C-alpha cells in the first residue's frame, strides 16, 4: 500500500505531511466558505470556557479552518500510523495532539484530555475513529464530557466540489476553487451524576446531532449526503 511505503521513510513522511497541509491551505484560500452556527462557541471562548468539539473522522480535512483563529485546540489522535500522519498535518495549523483514542490508549488519553479541559482549553475528538463504524459515536467522548463537566459541540464541513473516498469513513477530500460550509450544531450536556441509561441516551443524541449537521452541510452545497454505517442488531 502507498501509505505503508510512505511510512517507511521519515523524510518522505515529513514531506507528504507538509504537502498535505499546503493542499488544505490551497483549498481554503481558493474557496468560498460559509460559517454556520458558530456564535455560541465564539462566545464561550471569549469567556474562557472549555468544551469538546466532536467531528466525524471523514470530515476532518478542512476542520482546522472551522476553529477560531488564535485559539488553542488539542485533538485526540489515534496511535495508529495513519493517525500520526494526521497529527503531523494538523500541527502545521497550530493544533496540538494527544495520542490515544476513545478505545485504545484510552486511560492515558483521558487523563491528557482532562488536564487540557481543566486548564481552560478545548479538545477535539473523532468519536467514530480510528476504525469505525462510520458516523457512530463511541462512549468515550460521553464519559470525558461527564467527568470534565463540559458540553460537546458537534461540528462538520462539506464542499460542492470534492471526492468521497471508498475508505471506511467515506473521507471527504475537498477540491480547490469550491464553495464550502462549516456547520456547528447545538451542544450536548451530560450531567456528572448521569446513570448508565442517561449516558447512552446522550451518546445517541450526540450521534443524531452530528449526522443531522453533516447532512445539512452536504445539502447546503448540493452534495449527496453520506449515510452512517448500518446499526448492528443485538442478538
């Protein structure tokens, strides 16, 4: 695979990540972008309030530009090799990373995220990463929000011109010279004393809100919405 070949060489990997960052900059600079629903998060940051940003794995490419210029952000990135490539690319936009995931490396990742939130800074998580199922939220992000006592804000993007890859996450690669949109959803709050049932309801609520804004973003630019992975019926 091309990815494995790239990962064999540090110099090639560094060059590829730099080129990836330049491509993202090119797409943003040549595009026409709309921001929807970001008033609340801007107000919270102006007040120094931390929160969690929730992004589907397939919609992460252009998200550095959804964030507030000059505000610090920390992304939870998996320890898989492809995750480390993502970490290097987003570092060119001043975004720090915490290694781990909501499933593997969870304990150390949770501690790192908690330290960041308690320091008054924000964290970003892809709750369907690193391997899916696509557009289905894991429990980890809900647990973090409960312990930290902060809200979760869904966020996404879409573009009129671009390609949806055949990868598990249906990764959206935006094309230059396109119209695009960043959409923020309403926050999900989790009570510190929430029961197991309440936590599951919050997870479902987050998943539904994320899928709603992703569909809305696609429809705003005339793109056919990507469907979430089918739910697996319990035995």
